[in-house]
């Protein structure tokens, strides 16, 4: 299964998936990393892993539609079958959704539908929940709203946002590869 990872940040989820592919836990090939933030650390991580990094900024295009059309051309040319969002901070528009219907996956650091959007960990802590978690879901036109594929709960470490965030990221790095692996295997069974 050929996948593209979209990321705008540190890329720790990219790194976890890259290891999982290399070690045979995830039957997928990361053909490219796409970022809308050329300065993000994920670009350096992709370079280290010898994976092509594509940096495309939306504001270099007259519209979101044209930005996504340029992206689609690159993805199709590379044979990308699934798009895996890992800290990509931009809402996917109808153009890209139509090109990859039900083939875009996202990971979000909360138990959706609680705390969608930015800074989900901060939102959960500010709300005073005792348990939060991680959600892997298919992407639709909404913000963190698509069908849920997998979830895991993580206990909030009282008075320690850093440790809470660390615990959430550690769970992300396990649940994402597992959810993707079962998604890709069930797809292969359907095809067979
Ligand atoms: C993760 O918490 C992910 O759930 C969210 O953005 C963060 C990306 O972290 N969507 P990283 O760049 O993979 O380290």
C-alpha cells in the first residue's frame, strides 16, 4: 500500500510509522512526506529516512482548490493510494476529498467527539477531564468529525501537562500503525 504522510510539525508520528513500515509491522510504503510548512522538523526527519519530502504552501496558490489540484497531481504521479495525516494543521478541502474518497486518515489527541480542533490536549486539561486519549478516524469535510476507526484512553497526569502530553504521544505512536495496518488488511480482504 503506497501512502503519503502529511505533516506540519515535529513529525514524531511520521517517525513511528516509518519505523513500523521498515520493521514490517505496517505493510505500507511511505512514498512521500508532504508539508505545508517547509521549515518543520518533519522535513529533516524525512531526509534522514531517505523519503522524498514535498513542501507546498497554500498561499503560493490563488485558491485552496488550485493548491489541492497541484497536490493531487504529485500524489497521483507517485501512485499514492492513501493519505495519512500526522499533525497536518490544515482542513482538507472538497477537491482533495473527492480525489481520495474515504482514503484520508487522521490522528487526533483526544477522545473525539470531545475536544476537536487545535490544542486538544490543552483543551482537555483546561476542562478538567480525568481521562482523555487518542482517536484515529477517516477524514470528511468537517474538523475532526469523520468515522472513528480506533480509540485509546489516556489518564490525565494531574498538574503535569507535559507528562500528559508525553503519555498521549506514546499511545499515538502505537495506535496509528495498528489502526492503519487493520485498515489496509481489511481492504485487501475486500479486494480478494
Ligand atoms: C499529534 O498529537 C497528532 O495527534 C496531532 O498533531 C500532533 C503531531 O505530532 N494531529 P507529531 O508532529 O507527529 O510529533
